[in-house]
């Protein structure tokens, strides 16, 4: 598989927060050739270890989350429609969306979020957004058939596959944050057999969208000295304003500065980006970064954390969009960091 095919396979896999074992299997297969050992833990986290072979080496964790935004079935109506609740999804975009129910056993079941045709709407309806608890999913089957296949508590995810766009761009339902997992893969590809001075712990973590428990558990178990959370950041879109604090799409890795992305660590990343002529941008993150760095920083006696973000348009939608040059440049920065970091800030 090419790099792009691996990215597509990972993005197309299902793994809504709390139900990540399917995507974890795929991520573990992709990671395996680049590390000494891979395992999937009881939370569904994928963990790979790559030793530098030097006694007393510090431990550097690279984390990207594998879970995706999605929904849970909350009720099945007597007419066979599904009610659902969302995790991390903007409900305004949902009417008419194509979703897949992921039953505990069996293949995904395709469904469409019901919408009222314009002809049947009441005056003013088209200007209103519909609350999610009033939406229904139509899986095309009568009640008796639905209850044979689907249960309350089943997960639901966006159904669409990743798409290639012109201009080196791709879009997909869970670029957040699987594209960042692929930036780590790219870093390891580039690293090859080069010498480095830290033991690496690669984590494809779970449950980030609902609280970051996966990364927190791994930080507790693996006790890294340093951890980099690689996650998506908001890239400029057509309607962005300077007040939106968005970053350049295609501008390279975004290096965070703030309490959760500590300046000493961030400055080191900036120095390396400059020295290696990797395009980069900086972002001020005064408090919580909204990434796994927040979950990992206060584990045990504290971990030095850094946030590196990949520019992404339309975050938390079924069509999250990136440019591959950013994916490669984030990978390149991570690789150069690994190669030059001696374990001291
Ligand atoms: Zn994310």
C-alpha cells in the first residue's frame, strides 16, 4: 500500500469514541513495520515501541488519537426510525446526511437522516436549524426488521469514504485525527535506520473526543518523560476572519506555545524547523489545548508536553479537508525532532 492508500484505509475505518477496536487493528498493522513491538491495550489504544538502544535513554511519546466523532442510537420508534445523540458533531449539517449504523455484530447498516422536502415545510422552517433530539435516521426497514439488526447503544458514524481533491488535497470523515497518526508513520518512514537518542512510544489513542482517557491511561502506564500530542488545528476557510485564530492551510505544522505546550519544548521544535527549513507556524494556546496534551501533562509527577497541529478545514464534519504537503511537513518535523533531541530541553 502507498502512504496515501494507508491514510485512506485508516480514515474510512469505523471507530467512534468508545468503539475503537476496528480502527485499532488497522492502525496496528500500519504501525508494525516501523517499531520493535506493537500491542492493542484493553481500552483499544494502539501502542508501538521503538528503542534507540541506549541505556538510560529518556522516553518520548508521540500521540495521535484514532477515535472519531459520531453518534449513539438512543431509541427505535414503532415506525422503525432511529433516534440518536451526537458526540462532537455540529447538528446543523446533518439533515440528509448519509450515516452508517455499526451493529455489535455484522456489517454496517446504511441510513439517511430524515429531512422534510421544501414543498412540505411551514413558512419560516427553512431558516431554522433542527435540534438533534428531533432528528430521525431512516434505515429503510420496518420496525420488526430494524430490531433484529440494531439495538439502542449501537454506534453510528458518517458513511462517506475519503476523497481525493485537486491541488494535493484530500477530505474525509475522520482526518481528525487519523491523518495525524499518519504523520507519525511518515516520521518513522523518514527516520529509517538513523541514529537517535530517545526511546519512542507511539500511541494511537482512544476516547479523545470524549475526554482523552486513552492517552491518559497510556501516559500513566508508559511514563514518558516527554509527550507530543499531534492533532488537527483550524485552517483558514473562505469565511475566516482575523479574529478566528485560524492558521494557513498548506502553511506547515502549527507549533503551540502556552501552559499546555510548554515554551521550552515548543522553542526546540521551532529551532529544528528553522534549521531544517521546514515550513511552520506558531499558535498561542494560553490554557487547555483541547488535545491529549491536556490529559497527559498532569499524569504521575508531570510530563513535559508539546502540541503540534496539522492544518485542517471543516473540522468535525464528514468532509474534513487537508493538504498532503502539510501531512508530510508535520512528519518531517517529528522525524527531525526525534533525530536531534537528546532528552534535554
Ligand atoms: Zn482531534
